[in-house]
């Protein structure tokens, strides 16, 4: 029988070891972070996008509310400003990160089991939103700390190539996972067993959550110096830094441009275009396949030139894609969807790793967590209000026809997002 003392020793060994890390430890940690990224992305894929939109719609959420629910993780990024005060005061962050990550994933899994406990749809929807908020509280709290831990294991000279490969593996995994789960949901919906399909998705998220926890617990963490800062310093200092203030402005602009329409793409595919989950996941397969290849290209380009150059090129491409959604209708979607999904995958192959890396690159090494947390907080708050703006525009923008071609409010919001993203690329000239 395992005693309390033995459990304490195992926890101490796993999370609070002081032994000097070897090159083997660093290499193993990088490989495990790739596996952890697959699990984390798998959980995100099954609890956002078309899966979340379909589930919330099944419980009675309209398009505007559906979009707002999808933007909750963006809003809760504001917590990172406060979490940085805690994380930077810790010599070893691994235990807190692993535990909070597990709680985050377990709560997301429980969302799908709400109908087992609550009977009426209004109560179910309220419970789902509440659990979703609490789950992303834990996820947002450790976001910057996890990113800093990862970068501490990756030398600067291979960072672009490594992040590109990590992103490629993650999206190859999530593509297979989403195809499988999309097919399951379509089978269940065809048999009028929608809830059973969502219970199965919940079980898959649950098993992925425990695998993710094992990966994080198995990665060794370099011991870092502690930095005790006040909450006031965490909020104000990044804004007083003249150069980093430009980075914060860029990320706020980017989140405004992206989130004014971002949560509504999956909603539009489910409700506006009436696409089934299998076809949506097939489109995801196209995007992910291109993204896997593109991520490696963008990573090498960033190593050869700069993260800023890679970000500008990939964002410009995404801006053109979003603008093109103005022409997305039930009549044109079978032709446009595969093309735009492929181009979107190519763009996100660069954006995901560039947006992640830029904020760390411009931050002072001894204040990295504080600066990046503040940046995520300001940008997240801006992104959430952008979604509220998008939801409000949906209710007031009229539907009209031009030469027999129908244009809805949703399509106009997509075009607005594309124009704003291209203006964001122009704003990036301020950064050196």
C-alpha cells in the first residue's frame, strides 16, 4: 500500500527536482511538448469551433450568443496579467501548470455531460456557459507560463523550425481526431441520438486530458530565478516601455480584426450554410494538411529572415481569405470552401507560430512572463469587445441582394475582418 510519505516523495521528484538538467532532458522535453501540443490542440478542437457551435445550438443558443460563447477564452486571457504576478514569484512552475491544465481539460470534458444533470435547455445552456468560463479561467491562468517553459527548452537558433514541426504534428493529430469525432456526431444525428454523440466526444476529451497531464508531468523544468513584482507593475510597466507598447498595440489591433468575425465562421458553416459535421471536418482536413506543410515553411522563413516578416506575409494572406468570405453562400460554398480553407491553412501555418513568438521576442528576458501576460490581457479584452461588436452588427446589418447575389450580415462581418487584418499588417511597419 502506498503511504502518504511515498506519495509526497513521488510528487517532489516529479515536480520539484533540483538536479541539473542534461542535454538529454532538454531534448526529451522538446519531444514531450510536441505530444502535449497534440493533446492540448485536440481538446481545443473538440471544445470550440463547429463542435461547440453545434452543441450550443442544440441546447438553444442563437448565432449571436453562440459567437459570444466562443469568445470566452479570448476574454479570459485578461487574467494572464494577474497570473504573471504569481508565476514569476515561483522558482518552479511545473506543478501549478500541470494541475491547472488538468482541471481546465476535465472541466471542458464535463461540459458535454451537463444534460445528464440538468433537464431543461435553458438551464443546460447556463450551466455550459458557467463551466466553460471556469474552465478557461484555469487555462488562461497558466497560458504564458506554459509558453515560457516551452521556450526555455528550445535554443533560439532552432526555434522557428521546432515550432513549425510542433505545429505540424499537432494539426495532423487534430485533423484525424476531428474527422473521427465529426463522423461520430453525424452518425448519432442521423439516428436522432445527438446527446449520445456529445457524450462520446466528452469521453474522448476526458481521455485526452489525462494523456496531456502525463506529458506535462514528464517534462523536466529548468529552475528559474524568481521575480517579485506588484500587480501595479505588472499592469503598468509594459505600457511604459516605449518599444513594447507598440507590440501591445499590434496585438490589440490583431485581436480586434480577428475576433470581430472569428467566432462566427463555424457558426455560419453550421447554421448559415447547413453543412454537416463530416463535410466540415473534411474541410478541416484540407486546412490542416496545408497548415502542416506551411508551418514548416514559415518556421524556416522566420529563422532565415525574422518573425516579423513571417507574420506580415501570413497575416496578409489571411486578410484576403476573410474578405473573400463575402462571397460565401450556400450556392458558392462547394467551390469556394475548399479553396479558402486551403489558403486559410497556409496562412495560419505562419500566424500561429509568429504571433506566439513575437510577443516573447520583444519582451526583456527578465520580464518576459510579465510583459507577455500583460500583452495577452490587453489583447484578449480588445478581442472580446470585438466579438460583442460583431454580435451587435449581426442584429442590425440588413440582408440585401446585388444582381441576384444575396449578402447577409455575417458575410459583411467577414469582409470587415479581412479589411481590418490588412490594415493591421500595415500597422506592423512600426515594429523594427
